[in-house]
C-alpha cells in the first residue's frame, strides 16, 4: 500500500499506527523520494508491505522486526523535470534483496521494540536508519578539544595574515 508521509510519522496519528501494528503484520516499509509521483503530487510517500493477522492474533502488538529501506534515487532527476538519470536504488527491493539486504543508512531490520520505544511510534525509515545520536563527552575533554581548535584557528588566521603582507 502506498501512503503519504503523514500516516507513518505524524505525531497525532500514533494511535492509528498502534492499531495498525495490532491488526496487521508489517513486513517492510520502503521510503520513496519526495518527487516519485510528480507531476501528480510532491508528497513524500512510503510503501507498506503487510499481511493481515490471523483473526485470533488481531489486537496483539506485532513482535517481528520490520525491514526498512530508503530509496534516495528512483532513476529520475528530482524536481518538476523528471529526466532519467543513471542512479537507481530500486535494486535494494528487487528480487533476492527484498527483506534481506542490510546496508548502513539504506536498509535493514529494525526491532519492534525500537518502534514501540519511539514516543510517536513512527514508521519512518529515516527515523531508524539515519538518526544520529549525540556523542557524550566529559566537560574537561570538551574544553581541551575546544582549546585545540582555537589554537588551530589562530594559527590559520596568522598564516593567512602573513600571506597577505
């Protein structure tokens, strides 16, 4: 099923996504480029691959991980003029790669626990595959690094000033 981005990531639809994961088995979420359906819509879209849960399992939260994949290039130039280009990420979802490929920042399985732990229960592939977490460092280590950067910047400024004289 092809759905707009709001359905997979809008905070106000968390209850809907919870209900969805309680009544279907979501196997994969494929993120398409924002321009994939031009000229008809500029809306970012996702493809959801799922099957209905057996009647006896409906109402229980999914337990299986969900395979996510991000298609950055669909074989056409981004924007209103959709000329063919030589980049095409659809090989990630073709044949043998589907539900198997594991590539950093592109595709792979995400545990259902990570989805549930997300405050908004988002299904957005970008949230799980490209989220960057801050690196925590001790204050004195940060200050030493900052001082080192300041010294390097001063040296560069002096060097540039000397070159201009």
